[in-house]
C-alpha cells in the first residue's frame, strides 16, 4: 500500500462524505407520507464515509499495516468494474427497482473482488437486498423503488 495515495484518498473521501451530508439536507425530509424520508440514507452514508476516511487518514499517520520498502502494483481492473457497476446502478435504480438492481450490483462487486465464489456471492447479495428492502419499507415505513412493472 502507498501511504501518500491513501492519505490523498482519505482526504478526498472525507470531502465526498461531507458533501453527501450537506447535499442530503437539500432533499425533502419526507416523501409519500413515509416516516423515514429520502434524506436519511445519504446523510448516514456521508457520516459513515467521513468516519472511515478519518480512520484511514490516522492509520496512514501512524503507519499501521504498511510494509515499507516494497511497493505493490495497483490493480485497476476491479476498481473500474465496480465504478462502472455503480454508474449503472445509479441509472437503473428507479426503472428496475431496488431489490433487483441492488442484487445485481452487489453480485458484480463481489465477483470483481473475489472471483469464483459464485454461490456465496449470490446468497449474500440476495439476503442483503431483500432484508434491507424489508426493513426499510415494512419496518421503518420508508419508500424505495419497488419492483418493475414487467416483473
């Protein structure tokens, strides 16, 4: 791992996290009569991203987990696959629905990180997308894009 790269990434992710928090306050606080509005999820994501980036920055300052003298080659292929999958996820979430797009997105991301563990990726992707949808829509009475009309 490269300390300089991680420090720069930590600062950039902190800025993105803060922008998520600020941007979420410009979203209406409730939609369609739900108790939990669409502003909660981006706000929580922004806080989580900010806290994790602060932790990464302090780990680079302390030098934990870094092997000096041996520079690793960066593997850009998984990053590009996940980046493109994220863009497709954003563009198709409303039309295809939360459960299907989240399932496919997570499956693609898991396969980009760990090839070959298809059954494990399928189970985790299905459980996560189904459970989060159930908890958010049924328990918290929030709204998420449902199933597509053709399904």
